[in-house]
């Protein structure tokens, strides 16, 4: 019963959000180049969908690692599509997503990505499209807007951290900005079939890799460091959750 009620409320709330986004885009596109108003609206919507469900708990850790005056290439592991609203809880920064071109074809969701002015990367990895992604990413970073990338490239089927691709790290080096590694958990355990389950979602923000280090260190070494940190932090989050469950 809780699942049905939540889905009905979520559907109604999301449709209202979609209509509001269309109106807000029309009112602000002429002067809001980085779509900050749209980002603020999406952040409010994203936080609300977690708080609307009494079975869910949202934990955000490491806010102190974000400098609101800086721009970052943000990396995060990819468990499910819930990762996207989860990352909108990041405080203090405006950001753009890097999303595969196929995602833009999804009903409603793809339109919202377009309204945001998010960055497309070609599913087929063509050179022209890859260069386009780098160009757009640099443009936003130089204007002070962060860029979020899933370095695994696609969702993890088992919830574990898989191999990282170099795109995020090359972009950070080219832009001369720090890398902000983030870790999420709980995005694969919140639902079973169509039934919503009791669940804790965690977003952990870790200390940034300084721009100087990104510039001076071989890309593969920075990639390995960020991936190792992601793996270890994910294990720490899960260890804590298991301990908490045993104590209940």
C-alpha cells in the first residue's frame, strides 16, 4: 500500500515539476546562461522525492569539502538512475551532467536534461562527439559550473565499482580544475520488483584532488587513486550500514 501511494504521489509531483520546469525555462533562458534557476528547482524536486517516502532516509556527508566559489569535475559511482536525483543534493554548487545521447530520448527525463543544458556524449564514442563533450565541459567549467561524470560509463549491474574511463580526468586536466570524488550507496536496494523497501541512501563527498596534482600526475595514476578511494569509501559505508542493522 505504501508503494502504491508513493508512486501516485511521485507521478503527480513529477508531472507538476515538469510543467514548472517548462515555464521556468521560458522565463529565464534569455538571461540565465548556466540555468541556475532550473538547477535550483531540480534540487528542490530531487530532495523532496526522498523525503516524501517515510521508508527512506537520506544521508549526505562531507559537505565541508565543497568550495562554493570553485568548479569541479565531480566523479561518482553509478548504481541506478536514482543516482541522478541523489546527486542533486550536493550543496553549494551548480553543475551539468554528462549523459549518453540515448538518455535524451527518454520521455520527460530527456527533455529535462535538455532544459538544463546538460552535456551529451555519444553512445558510440565517435571522435567528433567526444571532442564536443570536451568542448562543452570546458566551456561550463571556465564559467564556474561544475561537471558531473560517471567514470564507469554505465550503470553497475551488481552495485560494485567497475573500471573507470579517462574522460573525466582528461577534462579536469585540460580545464585546470580539481576532481571531487563522490560515492553513493543505496541506489540498488531501495526497491524489490515494484515494492518500495526501507532504505538508507548515502552520498559521501570526499576531499578533492587538487588541480595542481591533476595537472602534474599521469592521468592513469589519478584515475587509479580516485577509483581506489571510491572502492574503499563504498566499503566503509556498507560496513557501517551492516553494523547499524545488527545493532537494531
